[in-house]
């Protein structure tokens, strides 16, 4: 008869350090590209305080202001309020799942409106942004200097 005994595997945690460093580097580069894209778009659109694109959560205000016409005015304020409500609600069990889906759909819609405003293929860019998460950062960076369509 064959028995399996407890085999202790001793993997040194330092092995995972390069992986974590790569993940952190990719996240940092993505954050910088997104901030550059949003601040450039805000400057080109004449939005006050484009530097808010560099501040977490405040960058949502910039995205809302860029699509304020689709949100029927005060887009930045509306989007940041929705984001803050989501942050608070995500701590409530069971409600957080529904809130997460609703906020995700709303965020995708805002991205679609941005693509619609600054590119000629908004549906394609939105689909790729859903499938490949880093795509939205790269796409916004590429279209940051485009004129409004």
C-alpha cells in the first residue's frame, strides 16, 4: 500500500519579491499614464484644476467633468458622489455585490462616453477595456490629445 505523508514544502518568500515588484511597477506606470491622460484631456477641455487627475478618487471628478454633458451638468460632482457612496456601501454585506455591479456598469458607461467623445470607435474601445483592463489606461493615454468628435 502507498501512503502519502505530510511533506513540508519550504518555499522562501523572497522568490515572490520579483513578481510583486513587477506588479507594483505595472500598477505605477498605469497610474501615471492614466493621470497624464486625464490631466491633458482636462487642460484641453478647459476644466479647472486638471491636477486633480493625479489624486486618487479626485481623478473621478475629472472623468465626470469630461463627460458632464452626458451627465446633464455637474458631471464631476455627480461622479464623485456616486464613487463615495459606492465606497461606503461596499462595506455592507450582500449590498456590496449589487453596488459593485452597478458601479462597474456606470464606470464602463463613463469610459464609453469618453471614448465616444475623443475617438471614432467607442464600442470597440469599450469592449477591449472590459476584456483587457490595462487597455483603458493605454487608450486614454493615446487619445489624450484628440479633438472632440
